C-alpha cells in the first residue's frame, strides 16, 4: 500500500507531462518547425523565410505534431511536479524524516502553592505559571516564571489576585530568588517572619528552581516543606508545523523552476 502511494502520483504526473506533445496533427505540406513556412521540395536545408538550418530546427511531416505552446508546457509541468514530485516527497518526508527532526514544542505549567490547613480568614495562596516555545527535541527551560499572590476574603469567600512577580533564570542561578520573593511578599502585606509564611517563601523558591532546572511534569499534591502543598503540573503541546516542514516544498520548487526552464529553452530551440 505504501509503495502505491508513491507509484500512482508519479504515473499520473508522467501521463500529464505527455499530454502537451499530443497536439493536432499537421495534414498540410512539410513546414519549418520554427516559422511554419512551407519548405516542401526545397533542395537546400536552409529555410528561405527565417533562415534557420532545417537540420537543427527540424521540419514537420504530414503525420507530425505541432509543438506545444509555452503556456501549455508550464501548466503540464506544474501538474507533473505536483503529482510526481511534491506528493511523493511529502510522503517520504512525513514517513522517514519528520518524526526524527526538530519539532516546535509549546510547553507550560500552572501550579498552586498554599498552606494546609487553609487559613480561616484572609487566607492566601500563590499561583505559579510559566510558558515557552522552542524548536528542538525537548522542551526548553523557561526564561521567566510568574508568581501571583491570591488573597481570599474570609467573609465572602472571594479570591482575587492582588500582586505578581516575574522571576528570571539569571536570578535563580545567582541565588537571588529567595530575597526577591521575601521582599515581594512583605510588600504585599504578608509578614515573612511568620513561620508559616517563611515556609511559603521557601516553597516558592524550591518550586521555581525545579521549573528552571527541568520543565518536566511535576507530581500533583506534592508536600513541599512544613505544611505547604503544591498542586498542578506542566504540559506540553503536540507537534505542530515548523519551518523545517518547508524543506520538501523548497526541493519541489527547485525541481519545478529548473525543469520549466529546460522545457521552455528546448521548445524555443526546436520551434
């Protein structure tokens, strides 16, 4: 079955390419192929109309065919490349090359970090998320991780995001995340000297460091430190088209342009 997918389009393309040469037959006298001047009965081999050497440009016969027009050649050759080149090349590419080549990977993660048991009044939790896109064989570590503080109104039970913090990979390498998170937490009205709040700051630091180190799936409901629990996980998109998928189109474009140029050049030389 797989072989037929290659053979059938090629056969269709070859059949199409032969169509331009089945033009109406010439039932008149012998003519010069370049200018169609009647040269029947001439003793020499030079056309008296255009001066062409009849040995080079050729002559038509009573059972010959008219040469195809350039437009007809262009259409026929384009259809030939479509069936006999593009389709087989795409089949071979998708079967043997695409699965082993670089892929466009869209990855991201959403986590919630909170104390347990939950605070009865004016509780809060943290939403930690990241996303990134790269072309390669695995998901690349993110450049920025966003941390949001979510406060809960104890009376109405309404959650609202009141602040956010962007942490970059450079800060993680230099060990600056803990200080940045602590300063941000205190600026949001939370006492970081509180034991539980201190565990939250440490939990954020550990979780963000793990994301920068390896953006893989994180187990849900993970005990971090103290009474801190992280829930959520990472995700990775399925494969999507990328610039490497243009390679078969580039190959076919070269074949189309080169072949068309040769056909038109040959047609111009023969009439």
